């Protein structure tokens, strides 16, 4: 069963998400995780958040099953607004978010990694933006990814939808901060989180504001992009490609 679980210990909130289909995100799962970040942002007992997923794949992006069910632009915009709301909740969150990436990340999964403030990844990390293969593009998640790694790197990934980018590439462009052994992933992130909670939480919050300068315009930009994605997902080309992907899984 899909879930979003939260536990708090020593001022650190540990958030884990899971979906049986390679940690892909249907709307309900996106909403749960978004609410979690909003709640933790206001929780005075929390200074730092550690975000992780269960399984071999970190996140496969949007749910193809749900995308195939989109009937009109209103539904399309609503679906893609799910990722918009999640990423905005993360970058506006008053707490430092540490991400743990244990494997492949595709599409929206790259957006989630980029929205973290500090990221640990294993050598198994592999990243891909495959949206143009199905007739859309990484429109909604682009501002967050470009902010983290730059537009040139972001579009390098976009124009190569079949290419997997490895952990070293992700580290060199700033998508992840440290490469660690798989068995060390949890411990290293915990150590970092416990280090951060020793510092002034107000100073940490101010530093995060500086790190994400420019986000004030993203709500409007990403809302327009959600409508754009919601329009393209209705095309015959996209419907056919989604069906092919689904059948090949």
C-alpha cells in the first residue's frame, strides 16, 4: 500500500514515502506529502527534515495510470498542479530538507531532489527527464531544477530523454551534495541532521530563504506551466505514448 510516514526524534522529522509502482505519484500521494511539508514547516519541535523513499527506485515521477484518465484541460491542470504544490511546499518550508536518494529518479522525481536543501545519494543514483518522449515536457518542475543546477544542465537532460545521468554527474552539477555507500545512506543523513539541529533555527531559516531567492514568482509561472502540461497530455500523440509505456512495463 502507498503511504507517507512521519516520525520525529531529536528535532528531526523523518519522512518516508512509498508507492508500489516504483514510487510514482498519483494525486492523493502528492497531496499527502504536500500537507506533510506544510505541517512540519509550522512545527516548532522540528528543525530539520530527512526525506526518503522505500525501495530501489527513489521516484518514477507522475502516475501514468492517472495521466491516462485525464479527460480535459481542467483535470490536466489539476493533476500537474500536484507537483507544483509539492515543490513549492518544499522550497517555502521553513525547515532544512535533507534528501536521501538510493536509486533512479525520473521526471518529477528530479524535481523533488532539486527541491531538497542538501542531498545524499548512493552510487546507484541515475537521473532522467523523459517527458518529451510522451509529448509533454518538464514544464512545471523546470524552475526548481534550473534554480539548482542551471538551465544549461536542465535542458541537457531534457534534450536527451533516453539518457541516464549517473551519481557523479548529479554531484558535479549540484543536484546531489555527497555520494555515499548504500549502507551508509541513513546514518550519514542522520548525522547531518543532528549536526544542523545544533544551530540557530532562525539563522537556518534565513539562509534557506537566501538559497531559494527568486521563488516568489514560481507560483504564477508553475500554474501556467501546469495548464500547458494539462493541454499537451490530451493530445493523441501523448495518449498513444502513455499507453505504450504502460503496456511495456
